[in-house]
């Protein structure tokens, strides 16, 4: 008899004759207030992200104030968001080295959660592969107000769990090593969010 069989046998013996568990309650909070863009900005700034508010026609100018040089962009990103003076490198299966060597990346987002200050990418054509938002030192994310929801349960119905989801709450940081904050270990050290005006 294997260890696995022994453990499972003990569990079966312990459960024999017991009452099966009841249904799991699913009456989660469903009614959420309208998304509070001010709260989202507050949370993002608290996480050390830089937030830029601008009109839709000012995205390229705002990107130009944040980065110069070469930026990697996903294949479906709106070209009007990119200033002419940038070297734009469209991801068509770029190598890790080429992505990491870029000065930054510009993506869109799937949804953002005001309550937690979290931005979610779902690898749509305007967001690209997960590696794009993890390797460059600078991530610029463009976010529309209609993509902002109040709470996480509000965000989940907008997401497809079969897609590769990247949940971003500020720049990459960890305090695992001697409780000293280290930035850039698991992703970009600098996160800039361009939040469009309503």
C-alpha cells in the first residue's frame, strides 16, 4: 500500500458516517457603487505608480513626457497613442533580450479595480503577451474610465479566466529579503498609468 492510499484511506474512515457538507453560500456582495476614479488614483499613487490624467487626444503627448527612445508595444495597440519621435517596436514574437532592452512598454488594460488599485491585463491584442508588461523597466498603461470598476467581484465578470491574466498593483516590489523593499524583482520598477478624462 502506498502512502497516498494510506492517507486517503484514513480520510475515508474519518468521514464515514458523517454528514456531507452543506451548500457553499454564494450570496456575495453584488451591488457596488459606481467606480470612484479618485479612489483608484489614490490607491495607485499609494503603490508608487505615477498617474497622468489627460484627454483621449493627448495620449501621445503624455507618453512623450514619460519616455524617450525605444518602446515595445503589443500588435493591436492604437498607433495614435504613440508619439512620432519614439522608436516603436511592435511585438511579433520578439526575444526576451529585445524586450528587456527597450526603454519601456506601452499597453492598454482590460479592467481596473478602484478599491484595490489593481489593473488587470488579459493578453488582448492591445495588451500583448504577459512578458511585455514584466520585462521592461517602465510600463505605461492607458486606461479608460469605463474600464474602472468599484471592487474585485465587479471585475471578475469582465474577465475570461481562460486567458492569461496579469494583476498589477503598482510597480514590482518585494520585501522578502530581510524585510527591505526591493523594486523591479518581478516586473517593471516604474509604472505610469494614463487615465483618460471622463
